[in-house]
């Protein structure tokens, strides 16, 4: 969750098209906004400061920039964690330096709390989507395929089948491959812990688990990890 952000920063964070249209100026662009709630022990940040002679601090500590870019990981304590970026740069070679601030709040909760209360929350985006499938409705089995160019944050994919019982969960066979980045794929059963697996380049994830019926749909959760968008996703689900 971003708090106290300058409007000029809000307008560009997470939107590559807007970033490219802003022209000259001073701004901070994160590759991916952090989640507002997470069970993780740490949070990764990466991005870029735009402007001439940029500098950046995080919670008062200088951040190393290479051609304006940075990557870092911060530990998370239980509860609220506030990250304050202060960045400075010149909008042009002959201009005076400008300083701006952007803040994010990440709340760390236990895994069981996240699974119970936040599993169905999503704040991400997906682009370049192609979908295909077979079966479903009155067929005994359905298969669905999702291909996407990029995933940022967390997204929910929903499936339904007229021949499946409304309770006790529907068995899903899931495979996920990615060309860049890491993605966690998860399903929530009627009882017991959430089942999940992580896909990375050249290391596809496979998962077999019963999925919980939620709002008349069976739900698969996809989450890009490491503070960066994942690219070239290929998700296959049979049920």
C-alpha cells in the first residue's frame, strides 16, 4: 500500500506506457509495486530513478544506483513495515535538482492468516493474454490454457464445471512455465493448507490439488515474485 505518494509518482508507477509518455522530469518507477499484505520474510524492490545525476535513499540509507537502476531486498517484521524512498535528480542538465518522496506500507502476517483472510485478494495486472480450452459444461473433463506476455503482482484465474459437485473441492491438475522471473501458483482446498508451487525459467511447476469453490468459481492464484514482473507465462489447468 502506497502512502503519502506524490501525484506525479502515482501516475507513472507500474505503467510502462505512461512512463514513456511523461517526457523530461524526475520520477521513481518500481518494476512492480509491493503487496499490501504478505506472509513473506522479506520484500524485494527494483526500479529506476529518472533524471540527471539521480540519487536515492530508502528509510534514510543510500541506495546504490547503476545507470539510475537499483535492486535490493529488505527484511519484514511482523505487522506494518513502512518503506520511504527519497529520490533526487535534475530534470535537465542545466536545471536545479528536484527531490521527491514515495512511501509504501507492507503488512506481514502469518501464513495461516494470509491463507484464511487474503488468499482471494489480488492487485496485479496481466497483459498479452491468450486463452484456449476444451470440454466443460456437460463433458466429463475440461482443459484450459492461459498464455500471457507479462504478470505483475497477483492475479486470480477462475474455472467452473457444471458436472462437478458444489462442495468438497474439485481436483485440478496444473502446470505452469515462465520464460522470465518466478511465479507462485496456488490453490485453496476446502480443508487443510493452501497447496502451491513455484515456476522459474527452465523449471516448470506442477500441482495436483483439490480447489475450493469460491463465489461459484474454482480459483487458481498466480503471483509474481522477487519484486519484478514475470514474462512468457504458460498455464495449463485440467479438471
